[in-house]
C-alpha cells in the first residue's frame, strides 16, 4: 500500500542518516583540537565568523578572521575601534555593509 511504501522509505532514510551520523562522530573526534586552534572560541568570535562567511568562501575568510580577532579580540575592542580601522581590516572581503553593521552591533552591545 501507499502508506507502507512511504513508511519504509522514511525508515530507510532515517537509518542511513543515523548510520552517517554515527560514522561521522567516530571519525571526527575533537580530542586535542582545542590545542590547535589559534584563537579561543567565544560567542563574539562565532558572530564575527558568521558575518564574514556570508557569501564568502572559508578559505578566503580564515586570514581575515585571524587578523580581525587579533586586532579586535572582544566586542568592546570592536566597539571602541574607528570606522576607518574596521573598514581597513575588512578590506578585501567585499560587502562592506557587513563590517559597518557588525561595528554598529558591537556599539549596541
């Protein structure tokens, strides 16, 4: 019947998905990774990375992110920065509106 056919397809999909997740968990262990990260992971850092990664490849963002986080390690450092300094650090990533809004958001925090 239609119900049985659709039901078994869902079960198979769920089974494959569960198997893929279990396999991924086994091969992507995070033991020791935190020691390899160049910068601490913070909510602010995640926010910055999310904004930078909009419409931009990860490979392109990494050097900009590291430079940004070293220059503006906290949201307060970003809020205190001049617009010119923020734009200078963003130069090359494009979509400069993202930098302006990130800077404006930091000032509101």
